[in-house]
């Protein structure tokens, strides 16, 4: 009578169906990446060359996501029709997502090195049968593993990851909308400094104004003395007309005087 219970237990662990347990452990990338952990998503390293010996062209690879305290109770679905959906996460505490062909994880596959869990905000709540990669509803923590599904059920799986805790969003009630009030000492010091600055500025402006005014007054006094000296002239009698030298005539009158030149001698014959 105990044999059926033993078989059921083996089927639950995958030993009766020949499920291969791979030593790979999924993990969050250790390098610093923008958005590696958010309030609803987390990044995951993409496994490479892990499933090549256990898959064929028709197999698919899934990612199982479960709350950390519910991962031990997770049971691999016998077929694709029995895959736990994202919409049932609040009640089943687990779901499966990121269904991809096994060739996407091959050694030669030119695929990105990062998987984003919870990055699809449009698929939740549609009630469809397609696997949804919707935002995670709480910080967790969560555990994940990869599961290879063939035409006749699960074929291979990885180990569960370590617990992954998301960031916690700040509660609006913890934000103080009032600005930070400064102490009375700071206000007094700021007032004294402002007053000293105003007095110093007034003194500088007064000194500059006095200097400019003195320079202008000195320049005006020098110019007046020069003007008075420059206009003190003596009486100069008008010059009498001088007689023209002999042989000098003006032509035309008023343009100048010149002596007439004698004609040039004739050339010798």
C-alpha cells in the first residue's frame, strides 16, 4: 500500500521521469548596472551553454518565479497547459514566464547577457494563456530557476537561486511636505552679514564719488585759467603795404608776384 505514495513522491521530485538536475544557479549580475534592482523588477544573468546537452529543436526554456518561502512547495507542471500563470501569483505564490526556444541559450546564440524579470507592464490582467512577465507585486524576496520543457513534459531544471529582495518604494506618508526650518541663530547671522555688506558697499560708492568729483573740479579750474591767459593780447599795428620790387608784376591780380623771365636766346646758325 505504501508503493503508490513512494511513486508519487518520486514523480514530484522528477526522479521517476528522468528529470536532469543541472548544477547552474541563477543569479543577479554582480556588476553595477542601472536598474539592476527596482521596486517591481530585477535583472538576471542569461545562462549560456547550460542546456545544450539536454535539449533539442522543439524544446523550450521557462523561468519559474516563486516567493522564497514557497519555492520548496513548487511543483513542475506536466505540460504547457498546466503552467502556473502570472495572474495567480497572489494565491499560488509562484508562476512561470519568459518562455523561449532552447536555441536562444545555445553557445552560438547572439543574445543579450541580461534578462529582465517583471519588465512587461502591458500583459497583466488580460486573462490570456500566454506567459506574462508582469511587474512583481511586492519586494519579495523571490527565488527563480530555469526549467526545460519538452513535448512530453519537463526534461531538465537548474537549482533555485538565492533569495532576491527588491527595493522598497518610499511611502508618501513619510515625506515631510514642509520645508526645513532654519534656526534663529542662522537667521541672525545672515541679517548681520547682509547689513555689513550694505554699509561696506555704501562706503565704497561714497569714496569713488568723492574722487570723481574732485578730479572734475580740478580739471575745470585749469581750463578757465588757460582761457583767461590765452585772451590777454597786446595791440599790434596793422602792417603797411610794401612796394613791389622793380620788374615784379601780378598776374592775375591777387594770386602772386613774379619777375618776368627774359626770352631764351635763339639757337646759333
